[in-house]
C-alpha cells in the first residue's frame, strides 16, 4: 500500500471517528424509576436526587402515582 493511499484511508477513518465523537457530545439525563411493594420508594428517590445534585445541574422530580399508569 502506498503512503498516499494509506494517508487517505487513515483520513477517512479519522473523519468517521471525529463524527462519532461530535455526535457523542449530546447532553443526556438519567431516569430512575423506583417501584415495588412496601415502603422506601420516596425516600430512595429523594436520597438519590439531593446528594448527587451539583449547583450547575438542574434536577427535576416528577411523581407518578399508581392511577397515572392505567
């Protein structure tokens, strides 16, 4: 393989990698769902929310009640 061909091939590969890296820069959130019988779901949700919150991060808690799922 000639140097010219090798460089073209590597440049195409680099362009693909750069495109994937640029696409991966999207900011995404996380959704946590606490389910199950018994107590502790609200407490778990609150404890997962507050200690992990940073001043620059937005946090939102939307309660979903059993009647909303029907």
